[in-house]
């Protein structure tokens, strides 16, 4: 069975549409697709050891055994796997931070338990908050993408030392009317089948991402056809695409809340999102907080940011800010500096 992109038929339809008048581009994109599918994959790296667990969710520790520094808990999105924060040895934000003397932990959502039909709010209440409570001292939370939205909510319902958001959507109206209308049409078409399954398959979400910029999606495969094999650029492309095409389904409840309450009604951005009985409001944070915002993000546009008082704009895309060639200078080092400046608890 060929590897992704998932869903492959939709990708091929999009490829043919985007290259309908350019046969050379079509040939290049197909060659890039074949090179990606046929690329050798080694054994996956051994995951970091588990420190805490809650059901199928794991918290993995990246610092050396015996480290006593401040715990920094990274909360990734429910969409796509957590390992974008530990993509490759040379492209691992978590391992780099550990080498810099920090004590990072990664929350790995894993595969949803079919018996737990949790929405996004309940993921915070029943999973994230109990895991935060397991730390002997309040951790710093770092949330990426939808994980940042959830981390912001958790930070107002738990004892934490600080909060960093990375490409985290809050004002969902900032997606723009056209994008929100596209999402609404996607959900209207997919919702009956998702309701019957009790899940929102990754393919539904991926097709929505592709619609944001189909030309760029195809162009990157054209470019990859010219990338020499067994080079860092080749290995990183394969790793990033494998990540982008992986991921467990969302629970139906989480998908419905994302599409209907967040995107369509903008509950967070309008101050109407309540978690654990608390109205979540970014302006109410009583601890150090920072907001890393991408100026070039197609998935989470800058207009969706919570816009915390300490806001750092980055000239990289949604994934590039985490693993791109400029990630260390634009995000990793500033984040490390900020973590070092968070006061120790009294």
C-alpha cells in the first residue's frame, strides 16, 4: 500500500487541477510524490521515557535522569502527532532545550480511547489538569497550535508558573469569513459520517488544510523532485510529510466543538468559553506569559492570536517556526531566554 499523502485520491485530484495547463509541473510533482513514497525510512527513534500517564495519554521527560530544573510541559495539538516537537535529532526543540539546561516534558495525546468521547474542554478538564497536578511544583506550560488554546485554558484552572503560546489560535474569527465558510461547508459534508463513526478521521482535517493553499501543497512536491536523496533537506521533507500525514482521528465531540463552537461561533475569542467552571480570558493571566505569533501562518493566521502583552512575531510558517532552518534563531533561543527569565516560585 502506498504511503500518503492522506487522502491520496484527493491529493491527486488537487495535483491534476493545479497543473492542468503545465505538464512539466505535473511530471515534476508526480516525480516528487514517488520520491517521497519510495524514500527509505529507518527505525523510528526510541521515544523518551514516560514520567506520568492518564489513560492512553503519556507525559514524556526529555531531560537527563536526575535533572532538577523547572519542569516545562509542552502541550501539542490534538491534530497531528506530538513528535513535531522532536522531529529529528537535528530538528528537535525538546532535545535542544534539554541540552540548554531546561527540563522539558511532552504531553503525547496518543490514540483516543473509543470509550472516552471527550470534547476539547473535557480534554483539558479530565486529562490536562490532572496531569499538571502530578508535578511536584507548578510547571511552565508551552502550548503549540490548538494545544496552546488548551494550555491557556488549563493555565487559568491550575497552578502553573508561566505560559508560552506558539502559533496558538484564540480569536477564531481571525481566520476570515472565506476560510470559516470553507470550514463550515467541509463540516456540513463530513458531519453525518463522522457522527456515525464517533470520530473525525485525519483525512477530513487534512483536506481542510490543503484547501487553504493547494498551489503551495503541490509546489513543495515539485521542489522535492529536485532534492538530492540522502541529504538533510531530503530527510527533513520526508519526516515532515510523514508527520503531516499521520495522526489519530479526533473524537467526534472534539471535532464538533472545534468546528461548531470555536471556528463557527468563536467561543474563545468572544469570551464565552468556560472550562472547569471558569470563563477563560487571556487578559486575566497572573503569571509570566508570552505569545509567539507567525506572520506567515496559513493554518493559524496572526489575526487569530490571543495577542498577549508580550508578543513576539516570527517570520516563519506554522511548522517552519518549529523545525525550519531559522527555527533556532527565531523561536528556540527566544523561548529558552524567556524560560530562563521566569521567576522561581517563592
